[in-house]
């Protein structure tokens, strides 16, 4: 009688986790955050809702993990450094504008912004996993530019990174205007005008 290998519970758990992530991201785009439910996610993912509650305490926690699942990989390479700070920032922010204008990205991000406004733990985790690493890679690129003489010596590169990113985020989150390439390019040019060495 052939020996049957025991089921790999780790692989099964990872499969279920991925199915739950895909279901949460798809459903929030289809029904919105208010109508998103654990039951709906479980049904779409083909798992029992008790499986979800075993891993996450709320729909916000599920969505947060789903949305940030690959965040480490996204930031691992940092920003490009061609020696031209303006060109590098414009290149990355244009790509970011494309991403933020994608409905598949917008739905979960906006949902998490709403959830974070009402849940301190969700907000803290979202900042730690997504916003802080993003600011950090911009600050590192600005520090390299500072060492190369493209940014003034006394500039706080962390604050400089926020100067570039905050107007972008504000425009998108509050819908005060479109995220266009022209906007991105102007934002970078004006920010760098204040950051470059004098003379």
C-alpha cells in the first residue's frame, strides 16, 4: 500500500491567504468599503468566514494586509539614481500618478484612508508598512543628491521628501485636481527650486 504524503497545511494556508487577498481587493472595487463584509470576502475566496477571523479581526485588517502584501518588494530597489535628480523624481512620480489613477489601486487605498481615519491601529500599520517606506526611499535619493551637490547642505531630506509627496497625496485624496504628468513635473521643479544650493 503506497504511503500518502500528509497534506501540506502551510501551502494550503498560503493558497487560502492569497485567495482572501484577491477577493478583498476585487470586492472593495466592486461594492465599496461600506458594503465590504467578511462574509462576502469568504464567499468570493471559497473559504469559511471562521478562517478569516482566525487570521484577522476585521475587514480593514484583511484589506490592509492584502494591499500591502508586496510593499517590501516595491521599495526594495529604492529610487533610480541616474545623476539627474529632477529626471529621476519625475520618472517615479509619473509612474506613481499612473498607479493612483488606476481604479484597481484607488478603491483599496481610499478605503484604507477612510478606515485609518476611524481606527488608530489601522492608520499606524498603514503608515508603517506603506507611507514610511515610501518617504524613506525618497529621502535616501535626496540624501544621495545632497552628497552630489544637487541639494543644499542644510536641507533636512526627510522633510524635503514630504514636501514632494504631500501635495501629490493631498491632491489625490481630496480630489482637488487631476494627477497629470504636467502637475508632477511642476511639483518636482518647484520643490527642487527651494532645495538646490544657492548660487
